[in-house]
C-alpha cells in the first residue's frame, strides 16, 4: 500500500495546496511518493523533496505537461498507477479536471474534496453546499481522492527525499493548449491568504471594489466576492468565494455587503474569525459572524481603512 | 451536428438541505426539486448552438426515477428536440452515470456533449470528465466560452487565477461554469409544445452496465455550527475587538 500525491503548481511556483494535500495523505497512513508534472521543474522538485513525509519525488518535466491538460495528465498518472493504492490531488481546478478522468480510466470511483481522513478507506466530505457532511467508505481496491486543501495543515520540512525523473511522455492528441489569461495581482491568492476581504452585491458596481483595496493593502489580504457580485458582472469569476467558486478558511474573513446566501457560506464558514458589514440587520451573514457591524459600507469602509 | 445534454434533477437551489434525524442521509421528502443550475446552462448553450445553425439537433438525457421526466420536459420546453430517460430507482454514483451516458453516446453519436460541471447535491464535479475518459474524447471543463470552428471546439475555461483556452478535437465533452450564459425561461406555448415532443424511456439495467456500488455512505451529519457573535457599535470597536479579543490583526 503506497500513496501517490500529484503536486499543485503553476510552473513558476509550488502551491501551498501541495503541502496540505501531503498532510492529508500522511493521515491515510502509507508511504508517499509525489508526482510533479510540468515544464522546467528542477527548483520545484527539490522543494517538494523537502516536504516532510515525502519518500520519493517523481518528476515528469516536459513541455507536453506545461499546461497540465487533463488528457495527457491522466495518461501520465495512469502509467504509474500500478504501484499505488491511493492516488491523491488537491481539489483545485487542475486536480478537479484530470482526477475524475484518472478514476474512470482505472474503473474506480473518485472521492471528491475530502475535508477529513477517518481511516485509509473512509473519508468525510461536504455535500449540498456544505449543509451536510457525508462520511463515505470506498469499496474500490484503488482510491482516487481529491482534497480540500483549506481543511488540512501545512507539512513541516525534512532533509531531501530522492528525486527520480519519468522520461516516458504521454502526449494525448485529443486536446491542445491555445492561450491563458492570468489575473495579474500583487495580492496573495484567495486560497492561501490569511486574511480575505470580500464584497457582495451591496458594493453596487465593480468600481466600488476599489474601496476594499486600501484595507486589503494594510492587512495583506486577498480580495474575494460573492456569487451575486460575480453574476452582476462587478468582478471576474476567479474572485468568487462559495460553493461554486473558491473555498477559503483564512484567520480573518471580512464580508462586506454580502447577505450570506447558502452558496457563499459554503465557501467561507470555516474561517477562524468572520466579520460582517451590512446595513441590513437581518442579513443571514450575521448568524455566522463573530463580529457584526450594521452600517452603510460606503461610510465605514474609509473609516476602517484609516483605523487600521 | 448533434449535441447531447445530460441533465440532473436535484434539490431546488433555494432550498436548504436538512439532515435526517437518524443521520442516514439528507431528507428529500416533500422538498422542492428542480433542474441542476449548471445543467440549465448546458441546455441553454446547446440551444444557442442550434439557433446559430451550428447544431442540428439537441438531445436531453437524464438518469433517475420516474419523477425526473419533469426536468426532461423542462429541457424540451426550453428547446431540446427529444429526450431520453434512463429509468432507475437506485442511487447511482458518478462512475455509473458516466458509464450509462457512454452507452447513450454510443447509440446517439453526438459530436458534442455538454454537461453541468457539478450537481449541487452531491457536489462531486466528476461526471463530464469520466464520460470524456470512457468515450476517449477531449474535455473542456468549467467552460465560460465555447466556440466551434474548423472541426474543433475552443473552450475557454475558468481556472484558478484566470482563464485558460484549449482546443479540442471533435467529438468532445464540455462542462459548463456559471458565466457561460444566462439561461432563458420556458414560455407557456413552448411548455405546451414540449408535451408532444418525443421522450424515450430505457431501463437502466437493460444497458449492460455494472451498477454495483463502489462507495458506502456511512453517515450524514450536520456541519459544526457557528454561533453568532456580537454586534459592534462602530469601526473603532470592531478594530479594538479584532486586535485584543480575536487577535487576528
């Protein structure tokens, strides 16, 4: 019984999700190898090798894997899957894309977005937008699992594990990369930030999101949004916190002009401290907030910025 | 070109799911049901392809109990040409669903399959990817834009940190994200017309797919509840509490 973890990165940097996913894999109880696939990986490979709990790092360094397209990634994972009882990746848009493909090719179920490991076969995962937590036991001999990284801790460091390269390349001809449009931001990523400030429909338009900038600068916060704000076209979808967006669990979450729909709460209710600013005293967000401020956001946001 | 749209009957997205008192599952007795929101977006996209002259036929398919024909009728009212109901009373997993859909793909040979990226009940986000794997097709998941040209489909995908565009050879599988389109409402005349559109019923166990469970549901619990905190008077008090009480800034 051995576990394979697939590392999460963007070719430039290793993502904290990798370490947190390894933390989940450690709880499954078996020796852990990590596969890192991409282009130009030497620096990241040694970073992975020094994450505590990693026995071997397998490096598939080839421009075929640069964009981690699902078709080629799943063929690559499949080619080494015989050695493993557990195949684990983060439930990021990359992991969510190729892992079900791996599961289907192995003819096994996938257990999606686990938030806790009960034992090597049994896991907890949220269903119905986090309104219920299911405990499920896998009956397959091989388990394919994605991990909600925000529910696990970062692993410590160790002296470097062995690094081996995988030279066989699986280039699926089914799809090809066309282009990427990265959202440029100096701020931390939503899923990695220790403070998140999010705006909702109450922000009224996209320009008003600038009111959050000064506060985010002072707190080193990432800026998020509710689905209502995304649907209204105020901000792009990659800022969305919620059931259908990103799941965050920062030390401090500040919800501004967000009513607190079920879908939004599903994405942030595991935050350590929640602050809600809303002029409607009956907004459901106040039921989960540690500190509520019933006020007009346009009055209090500038005050908050200068008070910090 | 023919487009197949698999859809799912789920709890209405405005309804809060309640856990059964014996913790065996979520209680869906007398709960309002509807088409999964991402499936509505998939149907809408297929109909727009037909309106643009790219698609010639839109086939909606669902897997579930008899009641899920209601959602097929909705799909027909929205503009699908025909519907297929794979009937079963079993609670099936994504892998089973993907295998049953693969049989329908074999039978209908659609050039494009468009599905919702996830259903709001099981929140698995698996079926489209599994179907693509089982039918050896390329996949464009979490689509916010779909363009068909020169025998390929270009799919712009909502990924962490931005947008990625991939080109897939046809036939292909696409899964929808929220911003792909805004679904229309069915008009009353179209709802009436939908009653006369063809709806084929196939028994799930007649398709030769092994439907043995791969997972056992041990229990379903309410998530740990957060208790409401306090209402602060003003910004000064808020900052004070965050500094000295919560110690997070």
